[in-house]
C-alpha cells in the first residue's frame, strides 16, 4: 500500500515551502500556516490568494516561478506544476537537501500523501486514500464534518485537562488505562459528556468524568 504509514508532523516554527498555483489554490499554504509553520510561497497566482497570504505574519510570498535554491533550510515542501521538468527539479532539490516533499498528482515524486483534514480544536481527523483519490478523501472529510460537531474539540480539551489533573492519583499505567477505557465507554456514556458540553455545562461534564474514573 502506498503511503501506508500515517504520521502527524510537527511543523510549528519550521520552514515550509509551497510551490505553484494549484498548490496555493488548494490551500496547502493555509494548512501549513494553521499548523504553525513559517511558510514561503513561490507562485505567480492565484492573485487573490497571494494577496491574502501576504498579510499573514508567518508567510513570505515570492511572486515568481520556482528557482533552484528555494528549498534551502526547508523542512517540508508541497509543490505543483504542469511542467514535468519543474516537478523533477523540485523533487531533486528536496532529495538533495533532505526535505520532505509532496509533488501534487505525481506519486513517484512524493515522500508523503497529504490527507484531507478535519479540525475540531486540537482534535485532528485525517482521511487518506494513499494518493489514489483525493476527491474521495475530501468527500469523506465533509461527511465527517457533519458527524463530528464543534463539541468534540471541547471534549478533547476536557479529557486532556482531567487526564493531567489525575495523573498523580493514578500512577499505575495499566490501572490508569483501564479506568479511562471504562470512563469513555460505552458510546452512550460518551454521548452524555458531549451533550453536557453542547449545553455549556463543562463543570458538570468534568465532575461526571471524575466520577467515572472513580476519583470524585
């Protein structure tokens, strides 16, 4: 299976380069900025997108075609081009500099496949088809967006804060894992927590979670 090992990259504070109009139009620079990267955009368009990106404090926009050397000090690159020679040049520079690269619609010149991503706060759900059908991945992301409402971000924040709060009370890793599995299962119990968060009753949700951990 192509791109069969899923990972989540830490790009915050690292240099990312986005090359080409199609990459810009499909929001590759926006996604990297949202993840905290320092993004350099090398493209002649789309003009509206470039103007918007120029206003972002972590974006540098170079309104020109790709040139060798554009990937210096980069950690990751997403590129697009209708020209096979440009795609090959970007790929070769990335290889020479040890830069992770995704040349769109050119799997042979990709180190990774960029999934369709749904964000709910710190909760990130990624859908990948191994590069075989980006359109299907986007459709699945939209389907999931109708299922996973904004309260899921609040649920993750609550669970994360309660976990940190109770680490000292549950020093044994196996016992801690057992209690957390029970606290978040079955699905009906999880739905009760989500319902409280949807109503803005966070403290009640917190107390319910502590009770299920047998710590209240």
